[in-house]
């Protein structure tokens, strides 16, 4: 259920509208449900930034894409005399936000596994029984696992081949992913006598292997800001369908649609029974470095903490993008306390930073009256 909570209060004779939304992390659904008549005022301060030494004044827009691939099976007995089931498990990656962390060189578990599977299939023609990993579309996937099937007599050579690939992957990621673990385990008791049909397996691995992932381009005017990116976020099996989820982001609407269409075109080239759907998306937020709200906020920060605040745009979705489209003349900034490990199971909030942010917010409100 989509709900909007709004309450008006007076703080030292200052008229303040408090706007609370729901389902921000799952798709900005609360903000997207707001009617323009619900919002009044010349300034909006969003409390959704994750660094108390930064103000955010711009963000990327985004689209989520799902591909449902019809799953066809074949009997193991048609291909193997003495099959061995090998489970490949990957875990220990840093993960992170698929927007703000996309340019930090972190490993994507699904892309790493697709590297292993594609090379193994190309060299040794393995069979595939299952694959699943990732979860949220706005997070870089940390874990993934797959079960492959090979002839028992070929087990040693294939495991050696995969181990060599794993060694090269760890060298490439180096210090970026020191806790990466990739395990190979032989499964003896399994109640599944089917494997993916050969044509489906080959084309699926081709898709995953060449699927674009990471930054596509950098912003030409704002140093260090990713302009456009895509994240291969999730793969899972539901009944007889393989579901592949991804997210595409850009500070520019045209570029956002362009990268999404490239992803869709990739699925179409596979010539499989695929249904591609995409979300309605959410708009970006163009930065305004000359707004009155920003000027007052910067001055207030300097007065309180005796140093200048950093001003930036981010490659992630904020509700300000949605709200700016609804009330285009309202000046906006986003600020907030320090959040560490956002969009990972290790996410945490720095308590002392909350007090700092609260005092800053109160002082900015006083100056805006």
C-alpha cells in the first residue's frame, strides 16, 4: 500500500511542512504518488544523504529492467553416463550501492560467476543445472551460486581449469575484494535429474558474459561523477522461468533510455523465449549551484563547523528528482548524517553525526525565516 504522511508544525514562528514518504528504497513509490497540491514552499531540505560533510544538489534518474526467460530442461541421462554435480559458490564481496559505488571497482558476483561459467563451457562444454544470486536492483550483488554437471572422469581437469580462472579473477580484483571466496564442492545427494537445455544454456551464458555492467560514461562537467551506468543485479529461477534483473542510471534522460534499450536489444539478440519489462523509471535532478538555499546552507555550515562543506551531485536516485518534477520552482538540497556500508548487510549509522546534522538543520531553518 502506498501512503503519504504529512504534518505541519511551527518551530519558533517558522512555518514548516514535514513530508514523510514510504517505499523509497524499493522504487520511490511514495514520492511518485505525491500530488503537486500537497507541497508548498520555496525550499525543500531532503534528509537522505549519507555524509555529514557534503550537500547533494543533483542526482541520476533510473530504470529497472527484468528479463523473463522460459526455462527448458533436458534429462541428464541423455548426456552423461556417470555425472558429477559441482556447486560453485561465491561470497565475501563488498557489494554496495549500485549508483554511488558503481565506479569503485568492486566485484559483481554474477559477472564473476558468468566469467567462470562461460570460459568453462567454451573449453569443456559443461552442463548447467541451476544459477541464482543477487537480490535488490539497487545493490551490487555480493553472493551467487550455481550447480554444473560434468562426467566423473573429467572432474579433475575441469576443477583445475576453474581454479586457474579463480586465481586470475582474484589477481584482477586485488585489494578491492580481499574477502572474496569462491568454493567448488561436489554434491553427492541431489534429487534433480534435469539440466538446462543445451541451446538455452549456451545463449544464457553468452548473455551474462557480455552483459554491460558498471560505468558506461563519466560526466563531462562534474569531475568524478558517473554520467551513465548499468548494474547486473539479480538472477533467479521461479517455476520454469529464469529472471534476470538489472538497473540503468543516468543524469540525462536520453542516455538513461539509451542504455536500457541496449540491454533490451541484447536479450532480443539471444533468440530465446524472453519477455522484457521495464519500470516507469524515475527522473534525475539537475544541480543548481547558484540557489539561495544552497548559499544559506553553505554559509551556515561554515559558521558552525569552521570549514567549507563539499557540494556534489550523485549517481544514485533521490526523491528530490521526483519532487523537482512536481514542483520545479522549489529550491532543494539533500543532507544527512554519516551512513557507512549503505545497501549492504553491514550498513550502520554514526550516532554522533546525527547530532551534528540536527544542529545544522535547525540553524538553516532559522536563517530561512
